[in-house]
C-alpha cells in the first residue's frame, strides 16, 4: 500500500549540494512539484557546480532554497526542520581514512550531526518522513566470513551477498560513527514514532560526483583515466564491491517513501547486488574499454577497515517496495563519462574553484546564524 498523500511535499536535504543530495534535489525539482530546501556547509569539492545545476533545474519556480549551514549547529538544524515534511540526512564525513586521521570531526559530524537532525525532526511536531544514509562499513571487515580468490576477484565461499541479518561490527572510527547514527535513527523511529528509514549503502556512482581516492572510487578511476593520471590501488586490486547507479538510488528513496506503511522504521541494505559486483581490476578493464585510454597504476598496502568483498543483498527492500537496480556498471560508467564530457571545463586537471557565491545567485539563499 502506498502513502501518496495530498500534502504538498516540503523537502529538506542536509548535504543537498553533495553528490547524492544534489541528484535527489535535481530529481525533485524536475520530476515533482516539491519545494526543495538544500542545507549544506559547501565544504565539498564540486558543490558550487552542483548548485548551478540545481538552480537551472528550479528555473523561475521559486521552489529552491539554500541554507549555508552545518549539521553540527543544533540551533540552525532545528530552524531548518520546522516546516519540512520530508527530511533527508545525507550530510556526513564519508571517508574511512579521514575518520582515522580526525576521529573527532568524524564523530561530531556523523553522530552529533545526525542527532541534531533527529531532534529537529522530533521538535518540529510534523512527524516528517526521515531517511538516513548509512554504510556497509557498519558490518566491519567480516574477517570471519570465508573468502576465496576466483580469477580477478574475491568471492564469498558460503553466500553470494550480505543481508541485514549480518551482525554489526563497526571496526573503524567511520563504521562506529555511521553505525551509532543509524541506530539512533532506528530508535527515534521506535520511541518517537518518526517514519524513519535507514539505507546501509554500498558503492554509489553517477553524475555530479567528484570522486577522489578516499571516496567515490568509481568516478575517481574514470576521471583519472580521462586525465591520464596514475592511480594507486590499495591492496591487490581483487577487492569487490557492488555498484549502484545514483538514479537507481533516488528511485529506491521514492519507492520507500511511497510505502511507509511497510517501510517506516526499517533498515535496508542498498546496492547493485550480485549482478553489479565488480573488482577494482575489472573496473579498470571496463574503463579502458569505454575510453580507449590505458590506465597506469601502482599498488600499495590495503588500508585499515577495507573489506576484501562486500556485495549487498537487497531482497528485503525489493520485497517491501518492488524496487531493484535498473542500470548496469557499464551503463553507470557511461553516465559518468557523459557528465564529464558535458562539463569538461571543471575537470581536465584544473583545480575546481571552491568559491560558491556565483552558484548561489538566483536561488533563495540564507546563512545559518
């Protein structure tokens, strides 16, 4: 049963200028009549370009509002939540390496920031739908899971993918912060009746992603090939992840929101699944085929907290909503390649300008006090 509702959608996206947030916001501006409030501290590379795309999508509709603020600012978060009936907590510190180097920032952003969003949602009195994007890293390294090398990739010995029944084992500071946050979201749903959902996500890739070697590895590999930069692979390159196209993720979000009678309070593993699982060296082969560019790389030691293999079992969300991935890894790479070709001025070895003010012109902008 779907919860379509007649209430006008008032959407608040924390981290709305980032990769996933901007894709969600753009979908809402182009495909729905929702009002979209982007709340972002504008600290990430490429966000000003994403805001330009959102401004174009909004046109003269007046449906785009931007607040420059930080989820660690509880008062600013509470003010932003007052009028929202949908809240997406996508603002995060997203790199394992950064969490290891600066665990305090990781904790304050991912745990305190998410707590602030939950409190803002609770105190608003609106009982908004709330979605939090967690990570497969909450399952840890899964060192006890038998793994074998089969050709160019690792594979599980006793299973093909990981379901929500996998025990939590946060393992890294990043896993701890995201895991603590996703448990808070689940508990706020139970205790306060918020219709909240957690996505434990695998590798998401697509347009408006400005990847680097710490985060967004699919885009990083492709852009490195196009710029003819040398890559560093940490480990032997046989590590496996399942890749999900960002448009399919947005579709999953909409399906979950439309089925709250079943999905409220649930945690779902979200990814491309076994059909979209690929190793690092296999991805390099795909990129070389797509671009005709040879990728030169060196190897280094595997990094702390890195799983040899992670593949999502998305059967739970499929059974609850009918959702499943539609785009293949090859199609996802093609979409990123097309984005690069269309916006070559911001790539090509040029340092992306961090100045954000020009991108904000034409949108309703405010700064958190």
